[in-house]
């Protein structure tokens, strides 16, 4: 870890204080933790750190040639995947498969998934990421399922408008890929009754259509339209909300396909 820190400090003019806590009131999210370092293959090991600088946040060390390559965030094929717990669990699953970089060389995929995140939280999430780095070449956004049942349709549509506009304003040169909301076997909502689950899934479909119409009017955007069959229960976890490993695999592959079709893989 210290070798990585010193290499970054030397080549990227980083200050160690940028990824450590300087006071009790400091933002704990910028702490360098063990799960912020990702190792690749044994022969060609790769590790990445948090967004601690716009200059250099990824170092690839090719051991066979004893060479060091530095990729500056915001250049080349730098990809963000931003979302809720489905993204966080997809990252964990991709890590198990050694697939966090989609099995590709020459790209850097950063997974930013937080449990319970809603569309209302997206502007804050993006702002926090951009404070310590530059815009990615591609941003894949997978959010909205946690809004269903928590907010009415009108507010959800407003949140979609705000999220899309905020993304374009903050990252004008980033290609935006909007990932449609996946179905659930169970929605947590305020409505009661035997038809509430069907009604909430209808809201999901309506919001997906609304987002597609909004993005169709914008340039440099693409949409992921998932074909998840909720009758295949093996795609879901026991909680009937999150995805199983096989479901996460499908989601990961859809992200990779979207990145490839957009020209970043």
C-alpha cells in the first residue's frame, strides 16, 4: 500500500493527506481502505485507489517488464458505474469473477454503488466524486428502484429530470448511459392491498419510458433496456429485492455491452 502511495505521490504530485483523515470532523469517505485497492492477475497486477486526485488515480504495474503505467482519470476509456445496492453487489460479484474491468485491458471501471441510494441522491453523489477528480469518459447510471413507493410518480419524474440535467451540466463531455430500473419481486411502498405490487411495477415501467423519452432528445447518450423476467425467481435473492449471483452476472454483462456499443470497450 505504501509503495502505491509513494509511486502516486512522486508521479502525480499527490499529497498523502488527500486520502487520510486530518481531523475528527473530516470526511471519512476519502479514507484509503483495503477494499479501495483492487488487484488483478498475478503476472500483470493492477491496483486502483479512490478519487484522490484528478492527476493520477490508477497505476498499472507490469511485473514482467518492471514498467509503470499511469492513467489519469477522465482520459481514455475511464468508466463510472453509479447506482444503488444493485451496483454495489454487482461490483462484489465482478470482483469474485475477477471481472471488475470487464475482462479488458486499457479501460478503468470505477464502481460507485451505495445501498439505499435514490434518484434524489445522484447530484450529491456526482458532486462528491467530481470534487476529487475529473469527469469520466462514460458514466453508467443505475438508479430509481428505491424511489418507487417512497415518492409519488410526479416527484420521481422531477428527480429524473434533475438527475439527467445535473449529469449533463457537470459532465458536458461525458457519454451518459442510463440503465433502466429492474423489476423486483417485492416493492416497499406506502400503498396497501393485493394490487399494490402490480401497481408499483407499473410505476417502474412508466418511469423507464419517461427516462427514455428524455434521453432520446439529448446527444451523446444511450439507454440500457433490460429484459429481466421477474417470473424467473432464480435471478433474485431471497429478500426478493436484490439480485442473485446469476442475476448480477446478467446486469454486469449488460453494463459491459453498453460500454462496448458506446465505443468504450
